[in-house]
């Protein structure tokens, strides 16, 4: 078997280097890539010569667009649902491993950081965004749910902003992400090589990043917070959409766009995401990942997510045939069933460094 070139691992002087190397696939992460990251991080954690790790990507459009959905679809077509479930628990375990990794971990991100891309970067010690950084949690558009610990980090955003991002899948730039605590630094991409060199030389990383940090400007999202809180403060997804539909004046164009984004998403996914962020409190990351494993099992053993992938990436018709075509068809019992514990799913992330 040939060497996997989708992800590159290198030890250079005092630094472990990880490069996502699938630019044509927008650096989507596969099962093998996640497994390789888990193995190397554990080895580097125990290597006294390694000061820290740099995570970066090749190509210009995306740092990481999320999971490899096309591979997921093919596995499903081949009846390999157990392989799919294993991939997701492996990914959630790696999210926890990264959170427990105590050495400096610097993610150098430019371009898209969607879904699983947030999961492999958000829990490190240093999150650096270039000028083209774009963050989103767009899972509801493919009939899935905001995972990789989203119930932990979205609920800690001011009031209803996390819910807004989960239900609409809106992309935000680095000014918004920095204001929301998703980033530690905003540094133009032209400085990324210098940051990597500093890590390789084991220079103290905080001063190296601080001196290059630039003011990203004001957060447009926080400036919209009053409107977001008002329209996304309803007690159901239906109330939220009703409020957006009734918006007038200066808010009307923004509200129509938000409602339009939600209207394209899976009704089941919207209601599950609402339940996650409004009913589950602010769980620890460990608890959030355990919940993700349970929800993932329900979704991945059903058909909704595969229909979403078919529509978006396989046939590209943009016309998913959701199992429930309207919000009214998704009952409270159906949503609550997605959160029910399963005897076959008892995932608890393990600290490999304990």
C-alpha cells in the first residue's frame, strides 16, 4: 500500500508538522487522516524533544471543509454503516485528545473552516486565522447536526448567536470568530511560515504570535446581536421562522436571508439542533462529545444525512427529499427519540495522556 499523501506528518527540529493535503477536496478529512493524527499526537506528546505541533493545510480555498462526505456516501451505498460509526467515534475521540494535549498546538487557518475542520483546530492552544478565514457549522444543510462538540462551544457564545449559526449555517469571517472566542490570533497568511519556523526553533510561541496579531476590526455579528436575540429567542423553530418572516424595515433583508437558509435545511436537523442548544444546557466538552456519539448513531443509521449528501455532492441537484418535508411533520417525540441513550452506544472519550 502506498503512502497516504492526503495528510503529511513531519518532525522538523523541535516541532511536529501536520499538513492537510487534499486541496482539490477542500482538505476534507477522512477516517485514515484522523487516525493518523491521533497516532502522531500521542507520540509527540511523549517525545521530550518536541516543543509543540503546527497544523496547516495546502491549497488556498480551504483549511478544512469538514468530513469526507463522498466517502461516507459510498460506504453507506456499500452497507458499511459500522465503518461510518467507527469513523465518527474516532473523530470525537481525537477532538478530546486535542483538548487534553498540553503542548503548544498552533492551527494556521486560512479559507474555509467548516464542521469537522473546527473539530481538529478549535481545541488546540492557539487558533490563528488568516485574512480569508471563514467559519461555519453547516450540518443542517445535509440532514445532520452540529457535532464535534458544538453543544459545548456554541452554547457559550453570547445569548442566541450560537443558535443562529447552527440553524442557518451562516459563514463568518475572522473578526466575528475572534470576538466569539473561536480564535486566539488574527495573523495574515504571509506570516504563517515565520510562525512555523518559530515553532520549529522552540521559540516561546505566545510572543511570536502576539507581535504578529492584527486587529480584525469590529464584529458585524455582535453588532447584529439585538436582532439575532429578538428573532432567535422563540421557544421553537417555527416561532423563529415566524419572527423572521414578520421582520420589517432595515432588518427585513437580513431576516429573509436567514429564513431562506433555514428553509433549505432538513426540518429534523433544525429541530435537533434547536434542542441541542436550548435544552441541553452548557455541557462540558467531554459530555458534548458523548452526546454527539449518540446523536450521530441515530442520524447515521437513518437515511436523512445520505439524502443530504446526495443532493449536495453526488447528484448536485439541490433538491433533497427530506423524510419530513415540513417542520410540522417533525414531532417533539421524534426529536426526543434522537437524544435517547442506546445500549449499543456508550462512548466516553478517553484521555490518552492520563
